[in-house]
C-alpha cells in the first residue's frame, strides 16, 4: 500500500485528505469532551487511507503535544492510586500490542478492533457495574488491556473508559481527569516503544502537521462543551462514541 501524505494528498487525493482533516476535527471534539475517543474516531478512517501501522504512528504524533499538556493540567486532580497500576499494566503489554499490529492482515486487524469495541460497549449498556474499590489485579489487567489495545490499534482509552464508566464512584469530571493524566504519561511510554519498533518514523511527523490545527480546534471546543455537561450526558456521549467506533472500524467496502 502506498503511503498517503496529507501534504501531497491535498492535491493528489483531495477526498482522502479531506477525510483525514475532518476525522482530526471530530476526533478532537470527542477527546476534548470525554477525555478519550480520538483514536476511536480517527484510526479506523486513517487506517483505510494509509494502513493500520501508519495510522497508529500518525495518531501518536498528532495527539502527543496535546496529551502531554492536558495530562499536566489534570495531574493534580487525578486519582493516582487508580491511575498508576493502570500505567504499569499498560507499559507491560504495549510491546505485545505493537507486535500484533505488524502481523495480521489489515482487514483482520479492523475486524478484531470492531469486535473488541463492541464487547466493551455491550458490557456498559448491559448495566454491568462493579462496586467498591477496584482490586490491584483488576487495575493491572485493565491497564494491560489498554496497553495491548494501544499497540494494536491506538485504542488504549477504550478499556479505561469501560473501567471508570462501569464504576459507581467516579463522576464525569473525575473520569475525564484520570484519563487525561493517564494519557499524558502513557504517551511518553508509547512514543519510546513506537520509535523502537518502527511504527513511529520521520514521515509520520510531516504527515501530521496539517492535522494539528483541526485537532487542536476540536479539543478546545470539546473541552468547552464538557463544562456545561451533566454526568448523564457525559455517559450518553461516551456510549455514542464507542458505538460510532464500532461502525467506523468495520472493514466494509
């Protein structure tokens, strides 16, 4: 598959370039509002244009500057006793996820991604909830699932969203702060792993430049919208994002 560059694509393949720019804007809106979901919107669309591995590298470059800044802002409000075990589990299994990313057929990757997202959504809408303080084992396992999903399809936020949305204790603001703080640190870890395995390369930085503005604008608008949202609205939007991700991930032609 020939790699697609937005710089060249703006003239050579305008529909594909427009799709990526729109996906960056909408993904930024979702991420700014919920604290997760950029990859769920962006990766399935980008993967159709440039392939799964290239899409994962591209999304890292686009999101990293914002993830680090938002993570720093949310750090003092995050529940670190919950966040740290998740980071440990994620760091342990991230390399395995990257290994899987470079092995399967791209269509198979997208089918597996869609199935995983659908399972997460099913767990949430079924009404399943865990009560009490999450155990260390559950936190490590959820973090491991996040690391695996991050390496495999840049969907590390999905297991975390299920983890916190399925709990009874955390409100929307706490969930969002936890996610922002988590992604701030996990971005550093994933950058090292992606660079070491070739997923992150110099062309990804050039390809990401035209996408930074729409993504940043989407983040700003989404964050402003969150300030006026209730917990109930937050959960409905989060569920809608996950459902949309299932549809986008399906490799239907």
